[in-house]
C-alpha cells in the first residue's frame, strides 16, 4: 500500500470515528436537560403510565353501562333423547298408566343474539365517580413528580456549577503560582532567593494539581448523577453546557427577592392530593353502600333453532324455528354475610387516616416553608459576608506578593495569603451554592417551582 493510500485510509477511519463520537455526544444546557428529563425520567414516566392506566379504567368502568350485544351458537347432540311423562288420562281411558314419551331431535343447533342494557345501578354510578377521582389523583401525582424532578435536577445542576467554579479557582491559582515560580526562579538564579522558596512553590503547585484532579473526577461523577436523573443511557457522552456560569457568581447581587409573605398551603400540590384522596374516600364509602341497592337491566334475545334427526343442520330447506323475547330483570341484594358493613367501616377508617395525613401535611409544609425561608435569608447574608471576605483576602494576597518582591516579606506569608484567598473563594462558592439551592427549596415550598422552570 502506498503512503498516500495509507494516509487516505487513516483519514477515513478517523472521520468515521469522529462522526460516531459526535453522534453519541450530547451537549445540553439546563433547559434541554429539563426537557429531556420530562420525557425520560423513570419516576415521571411511571407516574404518566399510571395516569394512562387510570384513564383506561374510567373507560372500562363506563363501558359497563353501555349496551351489550352477544352472539351465540349452541350445538347439542342428544345421545339419549329426553323423556317426558304424560298422564294416562290423556288417552281417555280411566286408570290408564302414564305414558313415557321421548321428545326432541338428536341434532340441535341454537343461533342467537342477546342484547342487554343497564337501566339503573347506583353501584355503577358510584363506580364511575370513584374511577374519575382516582384519575384526578394520578394527574396530580404527575404534577408532583414533575415538581420533584425540577427540584432535584436544579439542585444537582447547581452542584455541578459549583464544582466548575472550584476548578476555575484552582486553575487560576495554578496559573498565578506558575508566574510566581518564574519570578522566584530568576531570583534564585541571581542569588537573591533561596532554593527552598522555589521548593515551597512546587509543593503548593503539586497540591493544587492533586486538587484539580479530584475536581475533574467530581465533574464526571456529578455529570453521571445528572444523566441518571434525566434518564439518559450510561453509554451516551453528556456535556453540560455551563455557558455563562461565571456570571452566576460574579454578577450576583444577593438581593432578597422573597419577603416574609404568608403561605397558603391549600394551593400546594401535596394538600391538593390529600384533598382529592378525601374525595376518593367519600366515593369509596358511597360505592360500598351501593352494593346493597337494586340493579335494573333490560334484556332481549332473538334466536333460531334447528332440530334434526340427521346432521344436516345447515340444510336451509329444512325448517328453522324462531324464538324472540324481551324482559326486564331486577337484582335485589338481600344478604351478603355482612361484607358490605365491613367494606363501609374500612372505607370510613381510610377517610380518618387521610384526615390525619392532611393535618400533618399542612403543619409539615408550613414548617418546611419557614425553614426554607430562614435558610434563604441566612445564605443571602453569608454570601454578602463571603463576598467581602474574598475582596479582602485578594487585597492581602496582592500586598504580600508586593512585599515579597520588594524583599520585605517572606514567601511563606505570600503562600499563606494565596491559600487564604483560595479558601475564601471556595467558601464563597459554597455559600452561593447554598443560596441557590435554598431558593429552589423555597420556590418548591411556595408551589412556584414549575413556573420558575417554565414547565407546563
């Protein structure tokens, strides 16, 4: 193979590999992550499937009240014809013995169409209402799953932003140390600084390299966590688009956007769910009581009968006999072994349990809101403090750097100030992360998270 052909082959292979890799790589910002998650998150998909199942149950229950039409064919072969006993008096002779007479034909075929229509059933009416209540609960459960998904995804996304910011801080410190090393190396060469000064910088630089590797591993772990949350296959390469993430930290105004307004827990989805469960409990009590009420149905039948001595049932030259009827049937429950009484009592207990859950949930949601609000206010204050601390530690670091270059300060003091500055930055990032997560928790506690994320 010539060198030119070899180069062409390698280029084609690389092109195919790059194309395959680019197909597997997904780059997503937070909006695309949310959209992907609402379609693929396993918990949300399960909630949506349950909703569909409830819709089908409503249709199935309603179908019980619609007309029913059934066709039926019934073939009977009498190996022994039925016998009927006729009184001997039919012969007109007094005291004559009874007459044993066989009737019918050996081969019999009935072809019929039956029609039935429910006219009245309190049980049917309450069953439809009950299944509709279940459907409403499933719809609210979908909304709740979406809300929880938004909270979880934003929390993990902010964690990732914080890790990226820490990486930025560490790499900035590494760059600063690298420049200082060049300056110190020049001083060492000129006999104006000690070799130990250079070694101290190398030690600090190596520590930063190790920290950088830990942060890079943290980015991979956090990205995998997000993949799991949104329901993405493990073998797909995901890159989180953090464009503009730096502005999240540098342009932060730390304005308290949520005052001490009161919370109406009745508007929260958790309370709506429990209220719907109370309605379901009430419907279940009515359904249990309806078990003891009558059911009235209309029915009709249209049938042709063929009776033959030989198996020529489909010979239409022979006579077929028509039978038709209509009727109304009332089914009246009389005694069911006290099972209805047990069902009603059980349904009433379920309602009492739901009442207790509702009272507990309202207390818990109010407490959750107060804690989230307090956490948010505290994190705002801490961010302001840490922001000032970052500016102060940066000023100290610059002063120590100047003092060292002018020979009136030690390298140790400068390296300590460098470390203090880095720690102040990391502490600020952690407090900023706490503030953003507290804001998400507060929005969740107020029931505003879906509108915040523009999820319909």
